[in-house]
């Protein structure tokens, strides 16, 4: 069941070792100290499992990256709120920007998740980047910037996770803006 084979590659002009684990029905081939090179790595899997694994191969990185940005955003937001340190605001802004840039890929992943895995999304999509950035702008009194962030979120179909969502946040921000003028 376990065996080694040598393969000559023209790219690097040297022999490389590979290990094959499994049998003809369900096997994986790995380059020793390298990446998988097997083209049919889910042969022999149940169809549902195969579809799920292929989905994870294609979109798992996007979900993981989005989760990483969510963690960064929450961390920098709370540090900014507690310290009022502009460096944390700048880090928060940069993480929010990266997260927002990733959203089209995340939406594609969600569409494929529905199609491939039958996942049901029942709530309006929540985006931590828009929510925390709007709150941070509000904290420093940049109400117009906060309103612009909320408006962009609404135009892209996102919620801030509250009952009144971004629409309610805009009303509260407009009230504060009128009070400052």
C-alpha cells in the first residue's frame, strides 16, 4: 500500500521523490517536502463528500482570510475604542479595507456554498468591516464619513447586525451631525 517512486521533472532538472498513499481506488500522491501533485485526489469518495472537499479546496482560503480580517478588525476596533490611539484607527482602517476588497469573492463563495452544499442563509449578510468602521468614524466625530460608510454598506446589501441596521445608524448619525452644526 505504501511505496516510493522517483519522477524526473524538466522544470528543476533533478530527481524528486514522491510518496503514494492508498490504492488505485482512493490514493493521494505527495511530493516529499512539497505540494500535492495528485490530479484525482477525491477518487473513491462519496459524491457529497467529494463536492464538499472540492468546495473547500476552492473557497476555504477565502473563508479563512475573511475570518482573519474579522478578528483583526474586532481587535483593532476595541483597542482604538479603549485607547483612542490613532495607530489603532489606521490599522482598523487598513483591515477594513482588505476585508471589503474580499467581499466579492466571499459572495461568490456563498453562492457556491448554496449551490454545492445546500447551505441556507436566512439573514441579510453582516459585514463587520462596515459596522466597525462606521462606529470608529462616529467616535471621532466624523459623521459624514460614517454616513458614507453606512450608505455604501446599504448599497451592497449588508447589515450591521442590529434591528435597525445601517438605515437606523444613518438616522442617528444625521441627528448628531445636525446637533454639531
